[in-house]
C-alpha cells in the first residue's frame, strides 16, 4: 500500500513543488489549503506524514497540531514555514512537530526530511546492540566502531554522528539535519562547521578502509557502506 | 564602559513602603500635637488671667471694706476688723497692721515680710504685687496709712496655681492622646494609600517579569487612584499592542519575503546546464536570509530586553562545552591553537538557543579573523557573576575602534580590503543576546588580539 502524505499549504506553487517531491518518493499526496480543511482531512484519512504550513488561512499550523493529534491522527508532522528563524523552529518542535523545515527550502532538503520521517515510522525498535554494515560494525552499548575487525577510535560526538548516519543508511542526510539532530542546534552557523566534523570521521573510516561516508550531490552526505548490489 | 545591563529594581520594597507609612504617621502625629498645643496654650493663658483677675476683685472688695471702716474710726476699727477676719480666715486671706514703731497691731502674720515696701496711702487695689510668702504665692497690697501705720492686705494665689497645675496635667494627657490618635489615623491612611500604590507596583513587577497582559482585577474606583490605574492600564494596552504589532510585522515580513524566495528556488531547480550559476544564486539567497534573520533576531532580543519572561534555568557550562566541541575542530583545521577552560555546573536564566548562537558567533568570528598559529581560548568561570571569555591572539580591533563593533553593520575597512565576507551583524547579535539576558558585555584591554567578556547574572538557586 502506498504511503499517504497530506500537504496543508496555501501557496499553490509551493504546494505543487511539495507534491512533486512526495510523488517522487512514490507516495500519494492530498492537498488542502486552509487550516480547518487540513485538520478535517488529517482526521479522515490515514496519513503517514503531514506537511503543515504555519501562516495559513484559519490560523497557525503549530497551534493546529494539538487538534490534529486530538482528531486521532498518528501522522508525523513536518512544519514547512516561512517562520524560519531559530526561535520559530524551537517553538514548533517544542509544541510537538516531528520536524521543521524553513522556507525557502531546497528540493533535496525536503526529500531528505520526508524520507527520514517515513523511515522513522517504520523503524523497528532494535534491542540489537550491534549495527553491522558489511565490514563496518558499530556496537551501541560499548560505543565502539570496527572496520575489518580493527578498532577505529572516534570521539563521542563522532560516534553520535556515525549513529545518525547509520540510522539513515542509504539516504541523503543534509548538513541542516546533522546540526539539528546531532548537535541540537537550530540556527545556521554560517561557516560549514559540520563539514569539518564529517570530514574527520570520514577520514578515520577511510584510513581504516571504509568508504562508508560519501558527499551527496547538492546539500549533504550519504552513508552507503555497502556497494550497490549488482554493480 | 560596556553597555550596562538594565539596573534592577531595589531588592526590598517592603521596608520602603513601611518607611513612607511611618513617616506619614509621624507627620500626622506631630501636626495634630502642635495644633492642639497651640489651642490649649491659649486656653491655659485665658484661665490663668481670669482666675488671677477674680482674686484681684476679691482683694479689691476686702480693701473697700477696710476703707469704709477706716473712714469711720480709723486705726481702731481697722484693728478690730482685722482681728476678727484673721480669726475667721480660711488661710486664703492675709492681713497685717503695724503701729508707728513697727509692732504688730493685728494680722495673720507675725512680722512684716522682708523685701516688701509700702506703696502709697490709699485703699485702692493698684498697685498690687505678686510675691512668695513661706513658699506660697500671694497677691498683695502694701500701704502706709497716714500717721505711719503700715497695712498689708493679700489674697492667696495658691488655688489658681493648683487649678492651673491640674489643667496642665489634663492637657498633657490630652496631648499624648491626640498625638497617638493622629499617628494611628495617619498610619491607617498611609497604609491604605500605600496599599493601593503597592498594587500598582506589584502590577509593574509582573509586567517587568514578562506578563505583558497582567492587569489589576476589579473595577476602577472613582478617585485619583482609579484614574492612575486606568492610565497605567491604557499604557500597558498600548505597549502590548505595539509588541503584538512588532511580532506580527516580523512574521509578515518573513512570510512575504520567504514565500517568493521559495518560488524562485523552485524555478532555479528547473534550470539545467548552468549549475555554477544556480549554485551561486542559491548561496546568495541563503546569505540574504541569514542577514535578514540576524536583523530580526537582534530586534527581537532588543525588544525583549529587561523582560524576564521566557528565560529558564540553563546550564551555561554545558552550552559553552557543546559549542566548543563544535568549533574546536574547525579551529584546529585552520591551524589555530584552541584551548578551553570551562568550570562545570554554572547556571544562568536564559534561552539555550540564543546563548548557543551567541557563543557560536563569538567563536566563528575569532576563527574567521585569526591566522594559523594564533591561539583561541574559551574560558568560563564563576566570580560575582559568571564570566564567559573568548580571547584570541589575532589581529584584534583596528586602531580607534571600540564598542562600536557591537553596532549593526559595523565593519572594519581592512576586512573589506582583505575580502573577508560579512555584514557586521555577528557581534551586534552577540550584544543583543547579552542584553536580553541582563549580561554585561565588555572588551577588556589586551596586548594582542581581541578578548570579549560577558558577565552573566547568576541563576537564583
């Protein structure tokens, strides 16, 4: 069954752009352009993800989240809003949004976030201590990394970074996602501090013989520890 | 001097209110006491005069009687009358008649009092004198009758003195009672007035603590206090409206700018074959948004300055540590010598996100301007305030530039010349965030490089 994504957005052109990304992910999309109709639709349909604008006819999407939840929807909510300052983002996340993407957004960024949300919905709770990707092994409890059975020394933050990559293996992960999820920061630090940290982790893995982290075309990185099958 | 944090209100307001109340009570008591003292003084004087006058009238009557007897039978009649009166006197009258040689002929006294000279010959009451005889006050008339007979007639003033003494006692008691009553009334009145002023002060405190919608409950009374409360409410309404309008405006600006940018970005994605141009256009847009966000963040932090609302206990040590972790690696990559000394567990009232952004701006700034080999140090320690210090050994500020680096859009000429990019908003945001937290920002003098110091008020335990 195809996953359904609800888009609540009053700007037709942006709604069309979001719809394109949703369909590119192979999901079915439904578009509503007011807060009221969006809340009603969220309760009526079985949605995996809701892309919710803030300054909508009828009110603020962030204030509408409680009503969406109260309506019985178990969808994950991605706020997509022009209110994009750090304070706005923190407010949205604190009020229960699962992710918050400021406008203007880049197509890759939206795609990466939608994928992460769709994955989050299906991810099994693993009590497995070991995450193994071919030659790369991560032990969660011991907080160790091995490549070809050789120990790779990483800093605590590099370990968290690797875990985040591993949880989103095979998907593009953007710098903004890394800052938000690994460092819990919601502002744009300007210079690409994230690149330095990813670069260090990447070099350590490469020295041990793993090409797991690759730069993705555009805005981020991809953790692809296994060579694509059949190539 | 660094831009000072908004000075706090006096820590203890209740003693001040108590002092005003006491002062008013004391003034009331003193005023009432003074007025009643004046009134009672006048009354006292009047009683004194009237009673003395009455004794004088009695004395005049005595003299008239004696004069009538003298008319008939001279000294003999006087002597008889005086003997008779002395025998029946109740002690309030005094008579004395001497002969030519100074022997007592009749009277209530054994001898002529010393220091009293006879004045005139007639039986008129004037001139009369007040003298003390055996410690008692008397109103006396001393005469020498024709033929050398000294005559003394007097009336005791002791009853007058006793009455006046009783009056004085009564007045003193009354005075104390009036002063106490006035003090009590003054205290009650002042307490009521201060109570109503206190209500307004409490309201101001609540507003200052961030509750801009706080209002006094109940109807306004139809007096000056009601008017004052109404005026304060009107001002608060106006401030709240302005505040709301400001927030609405920044939201509207964000919406109206970012939505079209969003469409532009969407169209850029559809351009093919000119990837370099598209990449640059995207970077420009991102940069424009960052400048714009910084300006809004600065305005917001400045608007919220001095309002305690929205600030929660934050572990400053932890935030500083996290930001150091983020920026230490880039500093090393650039060839700087980074070092951090962060005292653990220092807490402030703040907004974690703003504090993180501030530390990030300071570290980012230092890394941007320093050259390989320079050192970059982050220090956090507890003094009477929590002091966060970012010090580098880079080029420092240009000659003649000081606090104005914290102004918006201030950039050094040499940076433009060297091609270092920026808009001069990083440090302006640092200052706005410091002021938002009531922290003091300063640029201590150093031999080399730039040191920025931020002194945070400690979080209440």
